[in-house]
C-alpha cells in the first residue's frame, strides 16, 4: 500500500507562438521569461530559491511545484506576471505574451507521472483556452498580454477563503475543456476583459479573423453547372466540330441562319 503524496500547487507558464519567432529570439525569450517569473514570485512573497520544490524548464516556459499553502499566492503571481509582461511589451521587443495554468493535487517528491501534472498540461494546451486567448488578442491586440486557466479544484480551494488580494473569482469564466482523454470544467481569466465579454468570446464559433481558412476544392473544369442549371449557347454553321464535356439536362441543336 502506498501513501498519498503531499498536495502541491502547480504553476505552468508558456510563451504564446514561440515557435514562430526568428531564431535569434529563441535564446533571449526563455531568459527573459525566467527573470519575469522570478520577479512576479518575489513580488508576492515567494522566494524562488526557498519555496519552489521543483522547477522544470519547458524550452520557452516552466512548470513550478510549490507547497499547496502557496496556492493563493500563485494566482497573485500570475496577476503580477501579467503586469510585468505588459510593462515589458511597451518598452522592449520581442513582445512576450503568456498562457498560464494552475492546478493542485497530490504530487510526490520523486520524478514521476502524477495526475495533477497531466491535468496541468491538458489545461495549458487545451484548444478552448488557446482559442479564447486568440479571440481576446484579436479584439484587443494592444492590451492582451496573458491568459490564466485554473481547475475547478483550484477555484474552490482559493476562493472558498480570503487567500487572494487582487485576483477575484468573478473575473473567471467557465470553460469546458476536452483535450485528448481529459475532460473537465475549468475557469479562465484574461486581464482587462470582464466575465460577460469572456463568456461571449468563449462560445463556440468561427475562428478568429487572423486564422487561416481552408480553401475549397476547385470545381472540375469539364462541369457546366449542377443539375437544374441551364446554359444556352447559339452556334451557327456546321455542327460537326462541336464537342461537349459533361452536360446536365437536354442538348438541343438548331440550324444556323
């Protein structure tokens, strides 16, 4: 029989559209995100060298594991990180926009596959969350710098008490998630968007305006309209050289004048 591991707070940060950046940005972005993350944590009283149990680098982001008592502080750090990204994007290039996710649950000290970590990854990469962020960015490109998604468990644990100062439950919209085998009801927040606007943008609908639309296949070249359409051509003279491809309906020849 195994003992249930300690509950941990999990915080994932990922850079939006990092793969599309030029190669010379791929080294500077992770360093910048690391500094921004440490600044946000320090701002809410989390010492990155003391309170963080593990820090996994993901190329252009990170996954942090902390004691669960810091769960409210992690949401506050996400808010601080949005402000840091906003200030940075006003002054420096390349612009850095972030998707963030928070989950809580039993996670052991030893490396391994734990359900809360799987859930965290599914939340962060969920198509519904990415589409919501893209719609918000398309609507307000100058003010969107980050998005945050949390599980229902996080929402219940944090907002069931007075564990945050600036992050409020009413700023989150309900967001059904389906990602591979994972299905859940999560909660998403995009700063500067009220919950009514987020709820509207979270509804299924056409992709954002900048998304690539599929190109319909061309009509066969030898087709003259669908059944029911009529094409009338007048040809005078000898009919012996006339060829028709596919013709729907009747074909009537009349002698020329």
